[in-house]
């Protein structure tokens, strides 16, 4: 019995130390790959799905339009095709779209947009 007590007195601290060392080695083995991994690439700046805004051609007039909240996309596309207008930018944070039309039809297109029930507001775009 004394021999068992002597054995326990010697092995318990050794076993405790060995268990702690094994846990520390396991933690180091799991943390080293994480801490030494290359950093994640920096996130890219926000870009619209349509790509960056293209500069306007020299022969186009621009209109800023806010479409009605209940306007259907199919109806808006039909209106834009009738006006031969294309979306250059938008929607902005305020929900405004910038449209481009031929300069000789800008006044007619603006009048038609302002009278359309699909449009809340339409104005000539300010120069950028």
C-alpha cells in the first residue's frame, strides 16, 4: 500500500504536467496555421452590376427621372423604347435614374415623361 501511495505521489504531478503539455501542443498545432495564414484580400469598392458609369457621348441630352413606386419594369422599358432613351446611371440613393436621349428629341422626351403616370418627376439633368 505504501508503494502504491509513493507511485501515486510521483505519477499524479507528472501526469498532470503531461496532460497540460499535450493540451498546449494541441492548441499550438491548431492556432499556428490560422495565425500564419496569409491575410484575406481587401474587399473591393462597391461597383454596380452594370459596371462603372460610362462618360456620356458628346451628342446626348440627359434627363433625371424618378419613376413611380408602383410602376412595372415592363412598362418602364416600353416607355424608354418609345422615347429611344437609355439608362446611363441609377438608381441613385434617392431613387433617381439618369436617362440619355438624342439632343433634338430632349424637349419632347421630357414632356412625355412628365405626362406619364409611370413617372413621379422628370427634369433636365445638371451638368456633372
